[in-house]
């Protein structure tokens, strides 16, 4: 400390407290710049003030902390216990799988169309040749030649009435995407069989009628027939009616 | 009834810099950031008490940084606090002799902060020494010094909060208390170094 200025400690404190006049401040600062000891004395005061401010701040934060803990204790922050962590990870994995599966079914649901279901399960009807082609009727010949328009014309002309002609008329109509005619013909086959207590082309008519209903978006009727076929192991088309097909028709009915 | 509201970062920083509405501002920081910072400590080998102590340290460091005008707004307050929280807690774990955390967990949605604020952090023991040496002063001395240098009250306002007769008596007492504390600090070079770091760090 400068012994020539006995009031210097007070002056330094007044500088610290910003209580000097501008002139006094300028003078003291110039002396500070030139006097290393004086600088160290002032540094010492700055450190002391920093300690007080740190203490004050710490005390204020501690006091507020207590208040805030009371306020926040109603909703304490929770630690994730190991078991809960495992549960959380498992739940996340399960949710992921669920999301993927759900996404898959959602994709199937929204992209499913009656046309897709029909195409996936439709196969053109093929006439068997047990009797040889010489005894073939005109309708049969036209059908074998895939002349579906001629099959329908002959049917409508009524030259060869009967269950077979009726069925071929329905099958030809389905080939020509005339769902309404197909449905009428296949239903007629079933009616004729019922009246005559016969079973000619019965299984074929039921299966192709179900497909015709799908194409015509009459899912309720289609489901009735598909369930009947699916539950009958003796039915010719039993193996073609899978759970997948029934589920797809159900999904179509929900759209 | 206290009105609770959110402060935008700019207003919050302005209050901390000026020292105005400190209580309301500190409470706003608690409401906005305590839970997230607490979560980090509690899910990285810390107890609830650790998390609370750590948050208080972080808050003091943050206010100190802002008041020294070292926070330039390069990041949001949230990011800065998260970084301070992380480094403060890692320091504490090291101090306790534990290995560096192998796995750090982040709250969902929390930014993964790369911001390095480690240089703003003063060790817990050094800070405790500052508190100890000021706390060792008599109650009157502590009160006058804190009211004057931390709460920046005038001598007249301090007079109203003490039992002294005149402002001059308070002023003389404050001077004596300051010199008493200064002597104690000067007698502890390590502590003085800590304080210099607090001022200039």
C-alpha cells in the first residue's frame, strides 16, 4: 500500500463501490495503472466482492430451491427403474412389431380391390372331353373355341336348354365380364338342380357364382357361398376357398 | 397469488444481467428446465438429491456466466443449461472416483449437445470454500455485505433492515466487514485463485 496516501484503502473501496466522482475515479485509475501494489490491493477487493456475490447468489438459489421443491413435489421427476427400463424397451419393440404388422394389414386393406381378389382366384372354366368332340353340342363347341358371344347367342336362342348350357352361358358371361348375366345363369343352374334333384355343374356354379358376386361387389352373398364351399370337404372347389380368400372378401365388405 | 408465466429467453437474460426480478426469473428457470436436467442426473447414476444439488450448481454457474456477460446467445438457454448440467455432473462423478460414464442417457427429444461449457464450471469443493469463508463471518457482517454487494441496496435501505442508528455507522461497519473478509481471503491463496477465476474465467 502507498504509505503516502493513508486514505488509499478507503478510496479503493469507494472505487469498488462506484462512489468516486469522475475526477477522483480518473485520478485513482491512473495511479492504479502505475502502481503494482495498488493494483494487487484492488484485485484483492474485487475477489472479496466476488466472494460476497457468489455467496449471495448461492443463498438466494438455495432459498428458491426449497420453495420450488415444495411446488414441484406434486410431480416428482422419476428415475427409470431397471425393471421399468426393460419393460419400456420390450414395449417399444412390441409397439414396433405391432406397427409393422398393423402397417402391413393397413396396406393390404387400402390396396385391396374386388378386381384383385377376383383375378387371384379366377381360372377360366375348361370343358372336359369325356365324350369326345364328335358328340359335342354347338354350345359346347363354341365354348371350347372360346367363342363366348356365340355361347350366349345359342343360349338365348334356346336351342339347347339344360343345366350345362345354362352353366356355360354363365361361364361365357363371366369371361366377357358381364357379371349380371353370369349371376343370373349360375343361380338358374342351382335352381334347376334343386327342382330336378340333380347336381350337374352344381359345385362349379356355386364357386363361379361366388366369384361373380365378388366382381359385382355383392360381398355378403359371396361370403355366404364361400363359407358353404369352405365348410364342405366334398365340394369340388373346397381347396380353392381358403381362409385368406374369405378374409379378403370380409375386408372388401368393410371398405 | 403468484402469477406464473413463461419468460422468453431474451427477457430472462435481461433480468439476470440487470439483477432485477431475480426471484421470479430463477423460478421460471426451475419451471422450465429443472425436470429435464434432473432426469439426466437421475438416469446417469445420480440420486434425486444429487440432481437437486447439481441443478443448483448449474443455476449459479449460469447466472454467473450471464452476469459476467459471457453468454453471447450462440445457443438457446436450454442447450446451454443442458451442457452445463452434463459437465457439472461428469465433474462430480469424476470427483467421486467413478469411471467416466460409459452410457449417457438423454431425455427423449432432448438435444444431444456438443456445446462445451466445461470452462465455465468451478469445482464444487472450491465453491464450497467460498461459501464457507463468507459464512464464517458474523451474521451482521454477512447481512450487510450481501445486501450491499449482491442485492445492491443503498445504505439508506440497509439502515432500514438493520438496527444501526445512522447510515454512517452502517457504512463504517460495512467497511470493517469487507476488510475482515478480504484478510481471510488473502490468507488463503488457493481460494483467491478460485475467486480470480470466477471474475476473469
